[in-house]
């Protein structure tokens, strides 16, 4: 059983957690609470009451937003587009699922052909299998947000890269 480690302030982390922030206390991965409070106080009228829960949510979301920018190394989206909710979108979804789940099982460097799509996933070999899967899942999430309905795209994060195209590329 994984041992839960205590952090100051009652936060804890689980040593069995495979998230990118495992082993890091909440206060170490989020912007300082006092800074968030000062920013919010400037943004709202002086007589406003802001609950601690609201401040914590803003702290978490702001920190995640900033981290998302500093972890992306590069991305590129094809100018060619497909129609949403069609065959290409389904094929892309299957390809991305396969890459996220199978790259770490295939030597951290995995090429696939799924329907109309070709894909490639690669992870830093120092990552655990769950961390590789998590990194690729985040990369796919970013690609879907950034490249939406592009027929091809790729993104490089700090520890992984994922690419899909509607034509062979290796």
C-alpha cells in the first residue's frame, strides 16, 4: 500500500500517485495563496467578499493555466481541415487513444495506422509507464484545444511528443 506523506497545512500527497506533480505538496505546485488574494482584491470592488473556496479554485486554475504554457515546447497544426463529427474525427480519436495507451508499452516510441490516420507517440525513457500515458493524454488534450479539426498536428511537451497526420510520415 502506498504511504501518504504529509505536507504542511494538512495537504497530502500519495507516493503511489503517478501524476506529474506526485511527490509535491499543493503549496509547492500552485501560485502562493497570498498573491492570488492580492490579485483578486484588485480586480473586485473593495466591499466584495471572496470566500476561501473561491480563492482556492482561482489559485488552482491560474496555476494550471500558467503551467500549461511553460510545459509546451512547440506545436504545429495543419491548415487543412476536416468536417467535425465525421469519419476523420472518429479515426483521429481512435488513433490518439491507441497512442496514449500503447506508446509506453512499445518502447516509448510508437507508430500506428488507425483508419484514415497515421500517428506517432514518443516519451522520455525516464518516465514511468503511467507518467508517459499521462503526458501523452495531456498532449492530446492540448492538441484538440489548439488544432481542433486540423487533418494533421503535432505537439511537443517537456517529456513527450505526439503527432497525427492523414498521410504516412515516417
